[in-house]
C-alpha cells in the first residue's frame, strides 16, 4: 500500500505551521490598529486564526479491529497457519507461472515462531532521526528485557529519494514493520505530516508502535516538554501517552570545567550515557502486559495479511478465466440470435443464460452444481432479469448504439443478436460477483446455506451489474466487436 507523497509544506511540524499563521494574524492586527481600519482587518484576522486551528486540529485515526485477546492462543495461531497453507496450495494450483516460494518461506518462518520465546523489535522512521544510534544503544543496554527480546532490527528509512523511491520502498518497509511483534517509530521532534501518515497506516493495520522522541537532549527542558505534549495530543485516543517517550540515544558531548585548589581550571569533554530509561520501562511494561500473546498475535496478523494478498491473486486469475468464458458464450448467443431473429421472451430463453454457463463458472469458483441445480439457478436468473425489465432496457441500449454503426444494415437480427450477447454478459458478470462474494464469505467462516442463491440477492447484483455495463462506451464497444466478427472486411471480400 503506497503512501501519498506530501508537499514540502506538510513536512513541517504542524504546530510550526499553526504558529506561523498565528504570527501572520498578529502582524495583520498590529498594522490594522496602526491604520485604524478595524472593519478591514477583522475578517483577515478571523481567517488566519481559523486556518491555524484547522491545521492544528487533531484528526481521528482509523484503527483496525484488533483480535480478541482471549481468542489469541496457540490453537488460533496453528489454525491460521493451516488456512494460509491451504490457500497457498490453491493459488499455486490455479495460477499458471506463479511461484509459491516466497509465501512458503514466510509460512515456514512463522511456523518456527510458534516455538520462539523472545521477540524482535523493529525500528523505523525517516532519515537522520537517529535509528542507528538508538539501535546500538539498545543492543548495549543490559536489562531484564534480554529474556524477552531476541534482537532489535533497523528497517530502511522512510521518505527517502522523492516520489519514485517512496512508491517502491515505503510499502515494503511498512509491511516489514507489521511483521515484527513490536515496533519503535523513531522521530527527532514533533512529527511531520509524512510521519503522521506512516503512523496512521500502522495503526490502521493493527500495529501499536512505541513512538521514540529521539534527540530530546538537544531541546531546552521547556521546549522538550512542549514537543512531547504535542505528539501525545496528536495521537490521543490511538496510543497511550506512556507509549510516546523521550530518548537520547547519542547525547551531545558536555564540556566540563574542573577547578583545582591552586586556582587552575581544567576543561574536558565528557560523553554522557544514552538516556533510554523511559523507553526500556515502556518495553518492559508492554512485555509484562502481553505475556506470550505477542507470539500468537503476530502469527495471526501476518497470516491474515498474506491471505489478503493470496485472495487478491486468486480473485484476479479466476475473474480473467471467467471473462474469457463469458466472452465465448456471449458470441455464441449472438450468432444464434443474429441468424434467427426472435421475440424478446424467446431471446432470453435462447441466450447463453443456461445451466451450462452456471456450471462452467461454478467450476472456476469451486462451486459444484448438478445439471438440474444449475438449470434451476439459470431459470431464477432469467426470471429476475424479466422482472427487472432488463430485456427491454438492454435492447433499447443496443438499438441506440446501432444507429451509428454499419452493422444496422447487415441483417435484420442485429438488435436481437447483440441483445442476446449483452444479456449473456450481464448474467455472466452477475454470476461472477455472486460466486466471488460466496467464496469470500466461506473463507470468513460465514455459514450462508442456500441464502446466497436467493432471488433477492440475484436481483441486487443484477441491478448493479446492469447499471455498470449500460454505459454508452461499453455498449458501443460491444457493437464494434460484433461488426468485426459478423461483417467481412474489404480485404476479405
């Protein structure tokens, strides 16, 4: 998922933007008072203040529904791994030239994680925020966390190299952050809009990072408190205030003067120790509160994201196969009706809206039907189309498109033939939507019974598909394809 690339203005801390606008308002006020033109400066002052408030107001972040902690155990993690393995085999079997190696490597690693006793903590953030220094400081720290944390992993910097680089690297880096049990998001001051967007994405995908306000020692005490409060305010309701902590991974050297008894002054430079106290305390608190659940949570989350990718791959492949089958069926129906014109009701009956089409599409989506059952579904589909008046509406759309086509003069059955093709396409696409929705419900564990084949559901889907396909460009494209198929070219003549 690519992050939007933001303008340079939004790379500035929001409180600075608001302060700048507030300063602009004050300047306008002073000048206006000097000129005694109250009626002219008041609207500008109100506008400046309003703009500042709009920019500084806290937005509500979307948060993904977290799994129920009471349902996160080893059994849930093992079931999630089995489901992903099954889906991986399905995609490998149905998608030609698709390699399952990368997915299998991930599943093998997550399976091994079932036995892990210590977690990995990922560090991410923009460039020059001190991730490497913080990594080294954490690795050198000797605390009780050594029994809970196996390693700290620094991820590639976000927001590096402009749009092209961001589009290619940021999603991969953020995905890697989601795979880690715990994440430290490192910033060197008040978060910018690009950093806020990255945090927003992590929160929306179920990750609860710790925000490390690094280089806090470079600020005066009052400014340090202001920046920390600002970050906490912007993330209020999404992260606990305790999850936003100041750190000094590489404190600035301090010049020390020593006065001797004889009056001499000796100067030296001392390097303070890193200040990680609040960060380590937060990590300890988080580890104690979660216990072993981090292991099951991480496996369930990672397999869920892998399943989404596999589902999308399978969805695209199945739809491509289904569209090819619908294309073939619609032209068979068109050729039959083109040569033998028929009334509207017979047109629907002889179009390729039949049990065979239902069975063929069902096989693509792994839905098995007997011939009688498929014919019953096709009959229901035809009855719904008649009830909705799609035969007449479809014929009218085709007739309008034929007014500008040479196909009008080829044969008297042009409208009937193309109407049969169009109805076949609408029916086929509706079945695709129906089967895909049912497959997704099955994977979610929703027991639908026979409700998913009800006339009401078919009616809703048919309406939607018909509205999408009745656009003039789509119908005109169908007419153009028919002209190429049924009218010989001059060269052939």
